[in-house]
């Protein structure tokens, strides 16, 4: 049964922030992969991956700030602080992912899915990282500011 157009709009309005977070998250992933692939023509795998990560985190910062969380008016020091916090948060959740995946595999979540070793652990870690990034962005980095805050 299909939803009437009014119902779809109602759900979009209600969950706009989460929907945009997912859409821009997918776009960030595409930018990361395209950047990585193009950079491989110039640099090593590690350097290409590092630069692609920087590009995609910068893109994610801009779209999260402007479109997902609607933080448009900020001073340069305010934007610099948000950018630093965003990079630190992404670095922290990236470290959690790097360390957490082998831990989950070690405790027995090493099941294969479609021939991908540790796919269950990778899926669990990915969900935790996505949710953590959203929470950090919404409640710390891009929290709604009161009149007396910058």
C-alpha cells in the first residue's frame, strides 16, 4: 500500500534532520571513494586514503553545519571551533572503529556475510559510529545556541 503524498511530506518534515543526515552521509561516502580513486593516480594508497578522509570530513562538516543542523551564522572563531571539534570527533569515532572492530571479532562476532569476514562486527561498529557522530554533532558541535552564546 502506498503512502499518500501528504503523509510522505509529513514524515519528511518530522524526520528532516535525520533524513538529511543519512543523505549527506551517503554523499560523503561517495566523495570519499571518488577522491580516493582519483588520488591513487598521484599518491600511495595510504596518502590517498588520508587525503580522501580529509576531503570527505570537510564536506561532511559543511553540509552538516549548513543543511542538517542549520547553523548558518557564525563568526570565524566560532566556525574554527566547530571545525576543530568536528575533526576531533570524527578522529575519535574513527579510532573507536579501528579498535572496536577487532575487539568484536575477538569476542566472537566474526561471522561472514556474503563472504566478507567479520561483516557482523563491521555492521555493528558502523551503526555505533554513525549514531555517535550524529549525537556529537547535534548536541555538542552544532547544538542550538542561545542568545548569549557564540
